[in-house]
């Protein structure tokens, strides 16, 4: 009897598992069908106005579209990088106009608010729509309803539709420049260090900066190094300069930094072999290699299948200076002279150093600031004896005496080229600034 009882329990368990699995498969199938594109109109031409702002508010001001990108890594979808209210936005629809047949398709979007929202009511979001078969739409419109007039909806150009060969090896993404940014000297030094290390493109999401900084940015744009993405997020939301929510009525943290970083990855997915996610006061300094190209070649050989490389942040306090490289012509330029700051803080007990990243953008799905949230492939922590982040900023351990700091002159290996290059930039930008 006991044996028979066990058999009946086993049979019941198998039955329950089978039914649950069938229901789950059925649910997923229904869910997928509900997201399939449906033809709602035929014989129409696409006449809607094309959106040309970096940040576009949808009706109701709860959803903000940055840009849509074609993504066929799993299925053929349009992935829109956006910002949404995490509770109030439940349904969105992609409207595709397929030419030349004139069919208009509507797809129900999957709204994926990124997990790193840090308590703010608004967060970065992927708005993902299946694309129609036998159609490669060039534009998409976003609406809260599957019904309406497409001519009244803004159209967004879908980027990355065509695969390209890499035009650059390294692109640095800086987000976001705000607070009337005026650390001119350190910015120029960082830019010239990036170029020495092998960077060909720097993308800056600019909210605002000083007049002199505008001159410097203009120089780098004309040189072809910098691409400026206007970032007027405070025209749409109440922004915080802090990364975590303070119950102060703000909507989104750190000027929407996470949204900008995700947009930068997708924007450069087809044109850059690697994307570097760090701030303007941070430089990834290789210790065993002369530049990033040789460093990354070595790291990839040692870490096959790895798409995300994380580098330890180390603070070099701007309050502790060396007497070396006190260059008089630089003293009139606002900002920090990083060559004079070669003392770094020791690691703090029980405090993990944050990391910044060099990633293969084609393998990243979602990123945060110090790690990726979803990616294909592995992540690897780069040992400190291979490279570290030189981060010259206000001290974190303010009470440490100088003798407790660690003298680290790695940066000085590049001093000759750096001084010469910075002087060239200053000679042109400062003369322009005086006109």
C-alpha cells in the first residue's frame, strides 16, 4: 500500500509538472502572439514629421524616446532606448510604415525598465518591438494606443539598420557633462591621453558647460575626435546630481547617466570595435602594455568568450600635489593638472572599489555605470597589475596623512607626448578664446 501510495504521489507530481509546463508554454505563445505585428492600414504613405531632438517626450510626459536601433541578435526587433516612469507606463505600441507596399503595422512593445533605477521614479528603459516580416522599416512611431492616425505621430529613424565595418577601434562614452563644467585643463589632458592610448572617437552627452569649455569642444569636434550629443534632460525632468534617490522630488539620477550610456553603446555598436565607459576625469592606465590595443589583444587572448572587461577605480586626490610639472603656461587655464597628482589613496577595508568598463558593444544588451546588467559572454575583472583607473578628483579619504598615500607615477611614462599635445591644443583654443 505504501509503495502504491508513493507511485500515486509520483504520478500526481508528474501530472502537475506536465500541466504547468503546458500552461507556461501556452502563456508564452499567447504573449508572443500578442506582440506580433498586425496590419492596421494599407495603401498609405509615411507622412509623419521626423523627430530631430535627442530626447523626445511622448504625450503625457511619462515616456521619453532617445533613439531606436535595429537589433537582430536574437530576433528581428526595433529596440528603442528611452526613459519611462516605472509605474505609470504599462503599454506602448510601435507603428511601422512599410514602403513601397504602404502597409502600416502595429506591434505591442515589451517595456523593460532597467533594474538599476536607484529608487528614482523614472529610469532607463528598453522599449522592444518585433518588426514585420518582409519589411525593413527605416522609421518607427511610438504611441500609447494601437489605434490612431499615423500622420499625427512623430517618426524616429531606426539606426544600425545596415551592418558596417568598424571605422574605429576605441570609442569613449562620457555622460553627462553638466553643472557648467569648466575643468578645462584636466579635460584636455584626458582627451590627449585617450588619443595617446589609441582612442579615435569620444562621444559626449552635453547638458551644459562653460564658454571656454565650448571653445575646447569646438576644437575637438572640428578635429574629428569628439561627437557631441545634446542632452537637455532637465528640460523634461527634474534631475538629481546624485546617483541615489533622496526623497527630494527629483525624477531621475545623475542627469540620466545610465540612459546616455546605453544609448552610446547602441549608437556605436556597428562602428567601434570597443566602447569605453568612463568619466572625463578617469583614464584607464595600462601598466604592462603601451596602449589599449595591445592591452585588449592580450586580455582577450587570456579571457576567451569575455565581452566585458572591468577596471578598478583608484582615487588620486587633487588636494595632494607633486612639485614636478608645474608648467607656468598652464596655470592660467581653469582645471586640474593631473601630472602633479601622483599619490593615490590606499584601498579601504571592506569597501569594494567601483569599476569602469571596456566592452564589446555588440555583446551588450543593457549596461549600468559600474557593470553590465545583461550581455552575451562573460565579464572579467582586470588585475590591478595590468591596468587601473587613474581618477583625479576630490579625496574620498580626506583625513589620511600624505605618508599614508601611495606614490604612483605610471602617468609620467606619457609625460613628454602629453605635454607637447596639450600645449598644441592650448595654443589654438586659448588664442581663439581671447578673440
